[in-house]
């Protein structure tokens, strides 16, 4: 099974949110863990689940932390409704197919892993001896962290994120200057995208901590938003400016690159459609102009699209006249003057900042 850091998937994150502090299930799990009773909980009463259980008795009551903890004192498993609002059965025995492979050693955890693989429903195993809560869903396993551990890891990730955000800002300023001077190499672009994608990966990591922390994550959420700012939008615009192939395809390919793979710059050049040769990093490239035009105040995205399609790239946009701009769909004289004025201002600022 994947390690905790590899956990992905909207369904699993939704499940993780349901067991976070502040929820009825989360509070019930905490009481069970503190009481040292252990337990097995299956979420869902599908036909597959019901055919893989024996014995026990029907409960069919609303889930409360206390009722869940009391029923967990029995040896058998608890079956919850799919929406985790009701306790349906208690003291049941899980009898999944014993031929299903499992890497777990303990009886409770082996049953949990086999049950989720057989039914597709999430299973929670509370270990009495290890004092841990393990979540199983499909082929994934996740061991819940303690609140102090989660907060510590989240704060460490935020500090790392802040450092990368500062570096990304510096790289962007340098890239902007090179774009106005028509001196951009593919290496400059790739370095910017590399940092932008790393920021995105760290953000996703912090967001998983936020989900797991539940109501305890308010301060971390605020800090995350402040640090991120518009950096992800900027990164997306860089990809759009320099992707040689379909922009959305390049973006999806970059999404699939792991943190470790991001260290290899040729993986990024390949995603952009520039091949895998390191020699290509010295190629001169020109931005289409999406990122710079998006900095022009009150300029609709549809107009930006029209300007880029009509003129092709940023150098051509910079060299265009007001008259040429007015001939573009939805660009009147007033807007054309505004575009020219703002682009010159952005250029002067880039030159001034880097002196």
C-alpha cells in the first residue's frame, strides 16, 4: 500500500474529512483510542458488505461519539451507513475472502484490508496495542497522525512553502525582464515552472493536513492563503505562454510529475513539448503574452485571448501600434491606449526593479 505521503484521491480526502476532529465519527474514534478498546468500523451497508459479515445485531440508531465508543467495547465490527450518520450493525464478524492478499500482520488489520479490497467500502481499524487509527480504502492505507504531529508537520510545510514562494517571486521578476528584452531561454522558463509546481505540491500537502485537522486548521488555512497569493495563477500563465503543444495537455502532464521528478528539468521541457534533450534548455523562446496581458487592469480574458491570437506573441504585441490593436475584436481605441500604456509601465518597472 502507498505510504501516507502518497495518498491521493477526492474520495479518500472526503473520507478523511469525515473522521477529522470536530466530527461525530472523529470524536468517537478519539474516545475509543483513549479507552484502549480497539475496534473495526466499516462505512457502508452495500450487498458486498452484508455478504461478508456474520453474527452481531441490528442497531439502526443515529451515530453519536458516545454510542460508537460503547459499541466498540464489544469484540465485533461496527457497520455504519454510507453517509456516516447512522450505526446499522454492531458486534459483527468480518469474513472477507482469505485469499485476498494483505501485507498486514495483526488479525484486525488483515481483516480491514481484505474487507476494503473486497467491498470497495472504507474500513477503520483502531489498534489497541499501537494506539493508532488506520484508514483503509481500496488499495490505500492511511494512519491518522496525532494533533501535535499534524500541526508540527503543517507548520514545517508552511515554512518551506514561504521560502519557495519568495524564490518564485525573484525568478518571476527575472523572467519578466527577459521577456521584455526578448532574451528568454527555455531554461529560464523551466526554472520558473519548476518552482511553481513545487509550490503547488507543498500546497496540496498542507491541504491534506488541513482536512485531517478539521476545525483545528483555521489558522493554518489563513496562513496558506496568504503565502500562496496568486503564485499558482502566475505559474499556470507561464505554462500557457510557453507550452509548445496543447496547453491543457501540458498542464495535466506537469500535474503528474512527482516532487522528485521535478528536479529533472528535462521532464518539464518534455511536458511543455520541447523534448527531453538538455541541449534544448539553451533555446530562445518567446512568450505568447497571456501572463503579461493579465496584469493589465480591467482587461477581460476574452480580450486577452483575442489579442494573443491576432498578434501571436509578446514581442509582436509590444511592437504593435494603437491602430493595429483597435482592429482586433473587442479592442476599441480607449482599450488599445490602455493596453499600450500599461505594457510600457510594466516594462519600465521590470527594468527599474532589476537595476
